[in-house]
């Protein structure tokens, strides 16, 4: 006699696995909102580290969804909406509170333009690349742009800045940086995806080595690591795209333009010949009724 075990524990486990990526996405949202509140209180460096934490959450939720095969259209849309806040609104407000608030009545327009670029970037990503395997990102990823902008304040507080860059206008540079990364988000520059970790290939081993080195640097000297690292990544994408001729690798159509097919020839024609048996059947039923009457 074969005993069949109940499937309820397995279903509960499956449900828990499905919820796990969304939990990381909501953690991303929590850190983004917390960063806004923290920046409004004047703790700009702490707010910047929260954006870095949100970027880590964003990296993990996608990898967990792929690893557990629990990705969904709902998860993709939720992730984009959360990213618009954590890497669009939050970094823009951090920069505004820290550098632009005293720059005039209309200084907030720079923050608005950055947010518009971030929202456009995420919308384009949903159309072009969401749910597919990627070798490159089309445009600067919003987490990188947000982390670069949010950690700029911490880097300006370092001894390196005081020693080698004291003549650089901090507030004006922040405004130009905001516009620069915003334009890169909606540009056609290709940025490489984080390589997969593996001990079987040299590329995978090198990725593991880079990740370990990045973790050590991030924990030992975060103010010296995150902003320069993001600048290096941004510069590498620009140099790489120019060197490889990125104009030859653009998408076939503009993802911001929704094409509507209004061709009148696309109308469906009725097949009257196929309808004739149905008509004969109806006539036969009518004649049967007349005989019975």
C-alpha cells in the first residue's frame, strides 16, 4: 500500500519562495523612502548609504527570482515602480537638500529633470529588456545613476577631496553630475551587465575576485569606494561604446514610440462558403418544424 503525503507543506513552501523576491523589492522601497526622510533631516551621507543598500536589494531580488524561477510580470512592474522612487526620486531629493536648495527658486528643476530621465529609463527597460537575458544594458542603469548621485556628498567629505579637489565647486558640480547621469540613462550607450559568478570559467573566477575585492573596499572605506567606482563604471561604458561603435548596435525601433497599425487591408474577410452548411442546417430545421405543424 502506497501512502500519499499531503501536498500542503510543499504548496506553502512554493508560496514562500514566490513572495521572497517581492520582499526584497519592498525592502528596496523601504530604504528609498527612509533615505528621503533622512535627507530631509540633514543626514545626507546616511541617506546615500541607504540608496546603496536599496541598489543591493534591487540586485538580489532579480537574481533570487531567476534562481527560484519565480519571476512574473507583476514582479517586473513592481520592481520598476520601486526603482523609480529609490533611484529616481530619492537621489534627486538628496542632491537637492544637500546642494541645490540654496541655488535659487528654480533649482528644483534639475531634480525634476533627473527624475524624468530615470522614469523614462525604467519605462524603456520594460519595453526592451525586462524578462530577457541581457549581455548589456541599453543606457546607464538607474541603480548605478542613483548610487552615484547619492554617494557624491560622502565623497566630498573625504580627506582626498580636501587635499586634491578643494577648488571644485561642490554644488555646481552636483548639478552637472545630475544632468550628466540623467542623460546617460536615456542614451544609447551600452553598459555591461554584472558577470555571473562561476568557478568553472576564467570569466566567472575573475567576477568572483572582483566581487570580493569590492566587498572588502566597500566595508573598509565606503566613502572612497562607491562614488569613484560608479564613475569608473560610467566612464568604462562610454569608452567601450565609442570604441566598439555603438551607433551600429542601436535597437531597430524607438521604444518610446508606440506604433499603431491602421492598415485597412488588415480587416478580416468573412468566408461565406464556409457558412453555407450552417444555412442549410437552419433551413432543414425550419422545414422539419413546418411538417410537424
